[in-house]
C-alpha cells in the first residue's frame, strides 16, 4: 500500500536517563532526536496536563520513542506482559552472541527470564532464544540464529 511508512514505536519509561543508558549504551541504539512536549499534545494523547520528555533512539532503521511523563506521571507496574495479552508483545533482536547480550541486558538494568531459554537443533545449525526485559518490564527477545 503506497503512502504509508513506518515511523516508530513508543515506549513509556519511568526513568528517562536509565532507559537511554539501557537502549543506547547497552543495546547500541543511537539518540537521534530530543523533544519536550506539553499540553498541545494532550488531546492526541488523551491526557490532561501533559508535560513529557521524548527521546528517539534508532538502530538498524528501527526507531523507538522513549516517553517520560513528568505530568501526569506514568501508570502501571514495571512487569513483563503475558505474550497472549492483546497489543504489542515484544521487541526482537537478532544477536551474534546470546550469552554476551544477555549479560549486557543485566549490566544495564534489565533482566533475563532464564526459564524461557529455548534451543533447537536444525539441519542448518542451532537456534537459540531467550526473553529478557528492559528496566520497565518491556519484553525483549534475543535470537541467535545459525550464521
């Protein structure tokens, strides 16, 4: 379909500096834009008294907007959502070294969900997967595929 281009995915974060450190220093995203947003976007966001700081990070052509609401604040708990909950489920990263990337996730404030580790042997080699979370509970899939 013409006339449509994917722009970005937005993530609400509790601590903007922590999220930037996780995504940029930990996962290699690059900070590409910074914005301060106010009540002019309140109607669009369906919130009153909006005051937020927005940071766009990009890697491999994928942009994530990290949104920190100074007002009215954020809601919800920093826990990973069940995969069968309607809506966005996870961010998936193809990695060269699953173990090293998992250690980096932890080093930068995320967590590894060790019980999700799944490995398959195929004719082409080993497929290795594990779920992690960012500091706010967003599920991140690490995938190591045969090279």
